[in-house]
C-alpha cells in the first residue's frame, strides 16, 4: 500500500484543499484524493467567486470564524502571490423587519462591526446599480466582498504541495473503513492507510457518511451572468456584493469581475434536490427566467444580454448550519460539510479547524453550532 500517510483528505474542493495546506504546514504527511479535476465544475466551488461578509444574519456566532477566515485568506494570498480576497462592501437587504436585515444588524451590534443602515432611497442613490423597493432597508458593511473561489483552491493546493502534500486528482474513492486506530481508503487505483481521515466531499457526503443520509441533501443551483446596460454601475468599486430578500425569493449577487457580466443567483433556486450522481447539470430556459425576475425589477441597469449560465450544487442540512466534527465512535474520522450554500467564505478557517480536529481532536474555535450530534437529535424530535 502506498504511503505511509498521517492524514488522508477526501475531496479537494474549497474545504479539502484548505485542510491539506493546514495539515501539511504542521508537518503532517498528507494524501489528498479528488474524484474530478482540481479545480472542477461538478461541485459547489466553481463559478469564479463567492461572497464573503461579516454582517452574518444566519447567526452572530459565525463572526469570530469570519474574522479568522479573513486573516487566513490574506496569509494564503500573500504566500501564493495572488490576490484572492476582494473588498467591495456588502449589502444585506430586505423588508425592514426581515430576518436578513435584523440578523445582520444583530451581528454588527454584538461584534462592534462598523456599518450603516440605509433605506431603499438612500441605497439606490448611493449605488445606482440597485433599485430596492420602498419599505426595504439595507445594512452596508464595508469589509464584505468576494473570494476568487477557483483560484483559491489552486492556491491552497499549491501551498500544500510546497509543504510536501501528495495530492491526486481523477482518483475516485470507492470505500473507507476503520483500520485499528486509523483508516483504510480504497480507490479505483489503490488502497491507502493513514492515522486520520478528513471527509470533505460536499454533495457526496451522505454517500460516505451514513449518519448524514437524508440530512446532507444536494440541491441544484444555477448562477447567471448578465451584461449590464450601464457597466459603470456594476464594477467592484461601485457595486457592493449583496444578499437580499425580495418578494420573489432570496437572491445574491456580485459586481462584474473575472468574466463578462453582473453575477446573480437565487438561494434554493427552483427547490430541486436529488443524489449528486443524478442531479440535473444542464441549464434550461426556466432557470434563466427565475433569475431575470429579480434582474428586471431590482437591477434594471444590469438587465442586458445573458453572458453565461452555470449549474452548481448546495448541500443542505435541515437547519442550514455546517457540520464540523469527528464521527461519533470514530475520533480518527473528521467530517466537514455540508455547508448549506453559505460555506465557501469560511474555507480558509475551516481548513484550520479540520487540521485541529485531525491532529488534536479538538479546536480553539467555537463550533458548537456545527456538531453532528444535533442532526441526530433533530431527527429524533
């Protein structure tokens, strides 16, 4: 059997690539295994970039993790020699009393984050790319922006390899099992053993972890890029990234960067779920129509020709929080993801957390919200 290795990482996407670097830089002998290319377009990390924001409406306990994520992204880009984190400011918008606005405000106030609260008229005047409706409010937090998601995977892999990690693409994992106090992993090519295993396989997690069956549900997403009618209103300098709750759904978007067009997505898109192996990867007219509803009403200056449409995957837990933990009864197996469509921004710190759990069995970071046991308790209830 090839090796020996201290840790095997399954899945070299956003989380797995970061884990490989953090493990390798600690002197761990790391084997990273990826079924597809590195990077690839079959999972959750492609499509040029992902939003990062500190005003976290989902739960204020994410903010300390985000602060560390910013530090780690900056270190990674310095070591890699390429900017990965781009600051544009971030907007959390919706009806005044909505969870998005009130949750973002709570996070800002609890963690002393500089912010402004703007009504729709004030936001539209300051950022002409927006057309929020009356009765909506927006929390503007200047440190938000986006991470170059595919390039960040490349960066983490390159940094891990420079520290001695053995990373292999196009090698599908067939099974894993405990082997004494360690693990054994069988792939299409070989069998490997190590002391620890990190599972970071995204939409394939429920196939690898029986405890997540039915609790880590892949969901089809579609992202769109549209050529603005007023390009000057949709540059990184003039258009903050956003997530906004509208009558038609919960949308998110980016300025034009990395490829032509203003980028727009809708959380939970058309509510289509299924196994990662069989979920529809094609893009259809109904997908574009679902995005253009918001485009025409709230971003009319971006309502130009379609530049690109791409599918990707969310993997959702019932409460839409993460899973970051060791498996019950198997402390040598660490689980990362699903991240329910909002995890990529945390990859740089989650990689550090996974390295902690794999080497020490614990971490200094607050991950109580993300323990796997809560899903079992929810099922029982």
